[in-house]
C-alpha cells in the first residue's frame, strides 16, 4: 500500500501541510519573525513561503505576528 492510500494525500501535499502547521505554531509563539520561520520550515524563498501561507490561512504571516 502506498503513501497516498494510507494518508489520503500525496507526499508533497502532506509535507506542505506539516510545514504550514509548524510555521503557524512558530509565528503564534512570537519567538521568530517571518524570515526565521520560513527558513525553519524549509523555505529558501520568503515570497514563496508568504504566498503559500496566505493561500492556506487567508492571512499573511506578518498579520499573524501582529495578532500575537
């Protein structure tokens, strides 16, 4: 049985979901800025991280930082 059959999603989509969830936790903790968070979850391109984050959560990472 393959990954998709076990988890209901592709390995890439699963990894992206895990990275975004970790990023949200880091931003909400207030211990790292957007750049540090992006790097910590494996993004080299900060713009791409911000786009992916906004697509998932409907808010920019910087907006989350301001809330917490």
